[in-house]
C-alpha cells in the first residue's frame, strides 16, 4: 500500500508540473497551424469550434474545425475560407485512412511543402468543390468524404453565421 501511495504521489506531481508545459506546447502548435492557414492574419478569435480571422481589425474570414467520416475512421481538419466561401487553405489535423490509399489525402510529395490533394482547394468556392476537385485514384471514398464534408460544413456555417 505504501508503494502505491508513493507511486500515486509521484504521478500526481509529474502531471501537475508537466501539464502547463503540455498546454503551452499545444497552444503554440495551434497558433502555428492557424498562421499556416492564413499567413497574412494578425489575430485569431476563437468562438466555439471556429476562429474569426482578422487583419487590421477587418474580418478576413474563418477557420472552421470539421470532423468527417472517412473510409477508416474520422478525419479531423481545419478549413480557412472567406465571407464568400472561397477557400484559403485546408489542413488535416488527424486521419487514420489506409496508408498508400486513403492516406494520400495528406501525402506530401518529395520536395513539396503541402499535400497536392489539399492544394487543389485553394481559391475554390465551396459550392463548386464537387466539380473542381480531383479525387484520388484508389482513395475515392476518402477524397470524396473530404470534398463533400468541406462543402457541406462550410456552406452550413456561412448560412448560419454570415451577415
């Protein structure tokens, strides 16, 4: 019982001392991710599951957190878009799609900085995604899930939040 008590105390102390550091690291990673979606932004204001993006106190657009059902499980992503529904960038936070197939939605090719599949979204209006984005051969379910999920969620968001 004494060993369990000591082990519990050590674990509690370790958790208490490392928890703030972990939180700071997550906040830093989140800010870097947001900056990669809207590089020109000066401020991000979090509201529920989305961010308002500002530059010079003017609203540039939004960054929406989306969870969609892929082939092998949920796909968590962030999508940045303006008030008219034009996409700035899509960033996959987490996915468990089959490596070499559905995993290609997040695959970065040699000497590139971002996934070619996600790069297709930049500058596209959400309402036209189904016809303008090429799906991935062998990963049709995963790529269509991303396309349709972004289209549906951003259009719903704009309908409910855009003045």
